[in-house]
């Protein structure tokens, strides 16, 4: 089984997340992509993050029509701290797959920060990286290789169309009373409206 894992706060999930997963799934011939909402990422502990129940509900709605997508609550079903390396290990054990069959899907921005993550050298030995990049987006692989030897041999660059959508921008638009239609699935738009999410800063 070839498995992709896309982690994140998904606060809220949007078409950028979905397109990254679909593009990677197609490019690497993956059997399935797991969406793994983060409980409370260490690098976002000082930020307001929507309660897990809402974020999980929105992910479920967003991926419901794609049989290649599934939800994983592995990061939610364990005590913190919630490091990616631990999540990857748990998913590998759950699915009984090797490092060459598991792909952690991250953006180019996350790739540049990878050397600062918890146990990054162990992480890149436990899975391969599927790095989603925008057309003509520069990635300084030589510098990253110096910081984290062996990195370039453990990644695949996946080019996807540029979508200028971010979760923080969607939050802002909702607070300001603007539409977020066509930026996230309609079911997610309805959920946000029904539960009056992101109304307060």
C-alpha cells in the first residue's frame, strides 16, 4: 500500500489542502491519502485554534466525496506533545507499512522549516516527503541538505497549480462578513455558517 499523510490544523480546511492531496495522490500513484488533524501543534500553542470537534467535522465534510481520502484521528487519540515524527510512527504501525510506502505531504514553506522540527533526521528515515511546490517557487535544496544531510534523497517535489487560499485568510474573511464560497467546499461553508465559527477574533 502506498499511503500519503497530510497533517495540519485544518482551521478551516480549504481547496488548497484538497488540491495538494489530490495532486500528490495522482503524481505518486498513492492508494490513499489520510487527513490527520493536529491536536495542538507545538508551533501554534500561542495561537487560538478552533476546538478539535469542529475541525474534524469540517475535514469529514470536505473529503466525503473522494474515496481516496480518509480521516485519521491518530494525532487526536494520544497525549501531547504532538510531534509529526510520533504521528508518522503511529500511522506506520497502524497500517503496517514501510518507510518507502509512506509519504508525508508538506508544503515548500514547511520544508524550509524542517531542520527546526522535532527529530527531523529520524522523521526522514521513517517516511518519504512529498513536497508540494507552486510553479517557479524556488526551493534551496542545497542549503537544506547541509542542514539536514540525506534530505534530498528522501523527497519528491510535486508541482501543483497556485491557489492563493489560506486558512487564516478564510478566518479573516468570515470575521469581516465576506464570502468564502468557492474557496472551501460548500458543505464546509454551511458548517461554518451554522455554527457561527470565526465570528470573534
